[in-house]
């Protein structure tokens, strides 16, 4: 028995470094997964983005835009009465999700006309296809959904640099789809002056987004 145990010991020892390496790799993989999922609380990149903003609001740089009337203006600080902005990212030629976002903002604009609505909430549809989102295209989009410029701004960043900076700071991804369109984040962003992204809502939670913005603006 003693001889058998002695003979088996050398064979078992080479397993120890292998087991240690496997344990190390597993720990590294778990740590990476934890970072990628915000501590296993979110399972998509968009969920992680929303959770991170809720826990640590993102500062946004001063932003100048060209509105649907062709005039350039400051966005976050351009309306002294605005206390909170609900912001979506669109392109005016979009045949699908941007149409839904337009319809949802149309509903929110109607809600903002209610006497019970917080007076300091504003809407902004920010276009990112600068090659095609001209003032005429922005104006057509605004007319399609009845956007009232006193409440709902349809605009494009005044420069390519301003657009890229805004997308990066807000964590918005825009990818050409190879067919002339774009894949992009479909969400409603709550921004407070002078430029701080404080919450992101899924597009089908537009009523909750309005309630949250109203609680800030009151």
C-alpha cells in the first residue's frame, strides 16, 4: 500500500499547475464578465449604458445645433425656461425606428400641453446624418409630426466635430447598414442644463421618461 501511494504521488503533482492555471483563467473570465455586465446586473451593451448613466450621469459638452428653421443656436442652454430635455437621436430618412420615435414624441408633446404638465420639459430630436439632414429635411420631419418649435426642437449638430463629440459623450452608436441607412440606439435620453445626461429610457417607456423629466423640471 505504501509503495502504491508513493508511486501515485509523482503522477498527481503535474496536475497542480494546470488546476491553478485553470482557476486563474476562470477568475479573469469572471472579472471580465462582471465588468461587461456591470456586476452581472445587465446583459446587453445598451442595458449597461443605461445603468452606468443612472449611477453616474455623463457630462455633455456645450452643443450648437442648426434647427429646422435653418438658424444656429445653443441647445442645452439656449432655452432659459428649459429644466429638462428629452432627447432622441434620429436620421430623417429612417423608415422604421425613427418613425416610432417621432410618433412617441408627438404623444409627449400633446401631454406637455396639459395644465398638469411640468412647464420646463422640452423635446429634442437630434439628427446625425449631416450629409442628408439639411434644414429642409429637418423641417419636413418636424411638419410630419406637428412639432411645435416652442416645445420640440428638431435639429442637427452644427459641425461634424460637435456631432462626434456628442455621440461619444452620450455613448450613442451609429453604424452604417450598407444600404444607405443606419443602425443606432433607439432610446430617450434625459438631459439637464447646462449639459448632463442623467437617465436613459427604452423607447417604449416614453411615459416614464416624461414623468422622470417632469419630476426634475417642477
